[in-house]
């Protein structure tokens, strides 16, 4: 039975626009895979601590020298990721990039000798590639003709997830949430249409 890993990163929880968008993505995936199980990993409320000394010492060594502290948390999160057929990340954009909660999750799952190997040719990811959907909400606009701020979130996620072998990334966003409810409603319609087009063209029902 396939699993959908939902990583929810907003401190606003289920009230967040990124959460609403990620749930819409999950609903499309469940139409394709109705028997799939959704695994909810809520991290926006500070549930995941930043990596600790034991983790840092292990990463600086030639082998993992500890399984204590955040090394145990890292292993749990990596196994959760490995088991997923699909990954949905719902995240706000904070200060032009990923929120600290998502960065903490990334630091746990991007681990030398576990999810990537260091070789003379560079870092080689060890995870099997799978579809990763990123649902972004942003108070400002970072793409399109009306963009008014830079975007360090999407290029960073593309680069860091490719490091561990995840390259099949698709981004959807609701931007301009700071412009008021009318603008949000308009942007939701546009994004929902993009979702409908994506899943109807790529994921054809048998």
C-alpha cells in the first residue's frame, strides 16, 4: 500500500494557506491512489528540534559515532521519507526562503553516508526518486509579471533535495496573501486551475 508523506511546516497549522493548498494536492493524489495512506508530519509547531552536538560530531566523522539525541530523530524522519511513494510539503515563505521548521527537517534528512555519499565527483544521493509536491504560500509575490521580491525558496529546495536523490519536484503557490481576502480568493482559483491541469494531464485515471 502506497504512502503519501505530508510535511506541514506552517506555525499556523491547519489555518495556514499552505496547509489548505497541500490538502488540495493530497486530494488529487488520493483520486489516483485511493488506497494510499497519508502520513502527517507536523513540524511547524516546533515539533522537530534542530540537530544537536551528537549529530554534528557524527557528520564531522568518517562514520556515525552516535545514535543518541537528534541522530535518532534523523533516522526516524529518513525512514518515513524512504517509505513514501509521494511527498507533499506545505510551507510558507519566510523572509524570502524556507521557514526554520522546514530547514530543521532538511538538516535531519540530508545526512552524509545515509541519504547521500561524498565522492570525488561530488555528493551523490542515495534515495529513490519520487514525486515531491511543494505547496507554498507567500504574503508577497515572487514569480510572474507582478513579482516584487526575490525567491530563494524554490531554487534552494531543488538543490538540496536533489542532493539526496529527489529531483521530481513540482511547485504550486498561492502568492500575495498579504493583499487581502479578494486577492487570496483570486489566487486560489488560479492555483486550483493549475492543479487540475497538472493532474489531468500527468496522472490519467486507469
